[in-house]
């Protein structure tokens, strides 16, 4: 059995701290060589059969370096195939575990089915579609795997602020789903959705907190170096308090994240709460970090702004804070009735 600290050490050696957003291609191939695509895949399917702790630890370390490799959507896509009853399940598990890329989208889809059974519309939030062999999406008839070169399938890039990632819209125009590539039907789709949503929330929360920790470390190092009135600004009491507040937000969100990692009975809303708290902490930390860097923090040359841009996108993935706060509020009210 691989220990958690072994995974963390391997990630830190492969992606050293301070090396932000390394090459996507090199990062992807390295992640595949290290077996990270197979971390959650059951042993009977040729995977490592590790639990949530392992994937969460990896995503946390990838967040620290603002990884460009689309590991989160790749693991979710592989997990969808593993949990499916697809006719060609074994073939695609082997292909995806070997390094081919089939992402699950992380934003909502707007799709409609015709009377002839074809599907048209747009699937939003598809990362790195230009390197995908296939896509996994929830169609009107259930979840399905969509080959990238199939008739009626195209994609176009959506320009975003976060340069460490590439976001695409997947466009279906009269796409005829292949019955052999159907993961689950309409009846089983909600259960698969909840399974994937829980994994997505944990992965994004870990990404947020890894990046937030790196941004805080970068800020503290700058405060030790930057001098004003003849001494480092890290010695100023007011700035110490602000840095301590940043650390407190991270630690609080980490506590909730790891509780959810070990809580196998947590609901989808409870999982989303961990992601929401982590994303909000990430955004708050990066805003403070830029202010504590002073003028240089507002320049393109300094990397601190890259953390804020990632934070703004993470806030929206898999549901915005407003969406989940409303869901949690309604659930709480229902329990009082």
C-alpha cells in the first residue's frame, strides 16, 4: 500500500515549489508515468485502488504549482467510465489509464434531444478539449462517452483570465450517440452524478487550498524581504495580523475538507460546502496577498496575480458560492419543518 506521504513527496519532487504552471504536455506525461491517472481506479481494473486521501493529496500539491495538466477532469472522466456499465468499458479504461484524455465537464450543459434521437446543444466547462480523445457528458438519455472526431461534435476555446488552464465549449450539432459508448441510462444518471460531484468538489477544494497555501508562502517571503522605515514589513504588527488571518482561513477550510474526505456518508451539499469554503478562502487569501505585495503585486511581471485568476475561476466551477449557499439554506429550512 502506498503511503500518503509517499505520494506527497513524489509530487513535490516532480513539481518543485516555486515552479509555477510547468508545460502542460510535460506535466501530463509525468502525471501519467507516476500513475496518478489510476490512483482511484480499482485494483481489479488495473488501477492502484487508493482512496480519497490519495487523490486529494495529489490535487493539493498540483494546486501549489498552478498545474496546467487537466488532472481533475481526467480523473473524473476515468471514474465515470469505471462506475459505468458501458459495453466497451474495459477498452476505454485501458486507454484512459494509459494516458489518453477524456474529461468530464465542470460546468453545466444545455442540451436537447430531437425526435430522431440525435442531440444538439453546448456542454460548458470542458478543460483542454484540444488534447482529448473523447468527452464524457450527461446527455438527455444519460451519461455517455463522446469521441472527439465523431460527426456533429466540435469545440471552441473560451478565452479566460486564468492562463494556467484552457477552457472550451463542446458543441453538439445533431450528434447521434453510440449505444456502445453509453455509460448509464437516465435512471442511473442521478447516482453517477452524485458520485462524480462529490469527487469533483473534493478535488477542487484541494486545488484551492494548495494554491492558497503557496500564495501565502510567497507573500510571507516577500514581507520578510521588503523593507520600509529600515526594517522588514513582516515585523509590522498590523501586517502580521493580516497574514495570520489568511492562515486561519486556510486552516479552517482544510479542516472541513479532510473531514469530508473521511466522511463517506456526506451529502452532495456537504461536499459542495467544502469546495465553497475552500474557494472563498482562496479568493480572500489572494486578494490580501496582492495588497501585501504593494505596487509590484499589481504588475504582470510578478506571479502573485496568477493565483487570484485561478481563484476566480475555481469559485464558479461545479456551482458558484451563491448556488450552493442557497441549496444549503433550503436544506436547513427543510429540516426545521
